[in-house]
């Protein structure tokens, strides 16, 4: 069974507490928190302040996805806010190795996120240092986009790299995950699935999480 990480980006922010409590009642494992700065990605979402409030209610692992320029400026703030995982983009980190070390030295799990246009082999010299690879299956910035089919291949290539290098990294897939494609994504080698609109857009979000879990 895959790890399921509902993405709060698709939640109703007027009723954030109820949304987080729904996730607490569900079979979800992680809560995915999308931080966007309007620079690295066109959209602006939320920052450490919102995560601090979410942390008071959630019983799940806080999987923070930083879609921001120079993310290391904010590691301490996100740790204080309650992040358990910090995922940073290979595209924003010229000193990725150092940044990953820093996240781990803070006692958090470190993830590297990779955009759709970047090939799996770019990860070959960082794969043994990370806890998570966050494979973007859409261009980051917005929820509700279509899954990019090339991701299936990329998952297989990353899985191969993980095995070859003896890495313990988990593969997490982010963007366009639906009840229709979840089982194929898992079959390709994914360990975890992020789902925003599939969960929060469902009539019964707890049932949608259950269905993803059993995919
Ligand atoms: C996209 C974000 C995703 C997004 C996924 O930039 O990183 O986590 O919330 O949303 P869905 O599941 O609706 O594609
Ligand atoms: Zn995300």
C-alpha cells in the first residue's frame, strides 16, 4: 500500500481546521504542504504561519514542498512551524548537496523535487543523500493539472537508480494523481502519492483517500 499525502492546496481555506481534521480521520499518512513564492512558480500560496496553525491540529507527518527561490533562507522557519519533511527543488538549489545536509542536520527528512523537463539521471549523485524524491508529474504552481505521461518512465528510471546506488529514498509523485492513474503510478515504482483535487474535490474525501490507499 502506498503512502498517501493529501495536498492542502486544494482545501477550503475558510474551513482549514475541518479539512485538517478530515485528514486526521482518514487513512492518509502525510499532509502535503505546498509553499509557493510567485518567483520560482507563478502562484503564491502560504508560508510558515499557516503551517504553524495546521500543525496544532494535524496528527500526520507534515511534508513541506518548497517551491521558492533560495529555500535555505527559510529552513529554520519551516522547522519551527512544524515541518517533518522539507522537499526542495533541484532547479532552485545550486548547492543542493549542502542544503540536503542542512535539512538532515536539523533532524528532518530531506526530499529533492524534480520538474517534468529534468531527466532522472540528474539525481544520480544526490540519490544516496536524500530520504525522498518528489517527482513532479505536472509543472509546479497549480493544483488540478493533468498528469504528464512521461512520468511513468521517469519513475522507473529513478527506481532503477535507487536500486543501483543502494539508496533508501522513497519516490513520491506530485501532480495530477487520480483514482484512475494511481495504480499504474504505483506499479511503475512509486512509494507515495500526493493528491490535491482528487481528495479535496471529492464528495467523500475520506473515501477518496481510502481508494488511493488501496489502489
Ligand atoms: C503543484 C503542487 C501539488 C498540487 C497537486 O505545484 O506541488 O502538490 O497541490 O495538486 P493536484 O493533486 O490537484 O494535481
Ligand atoms: Zn506539492
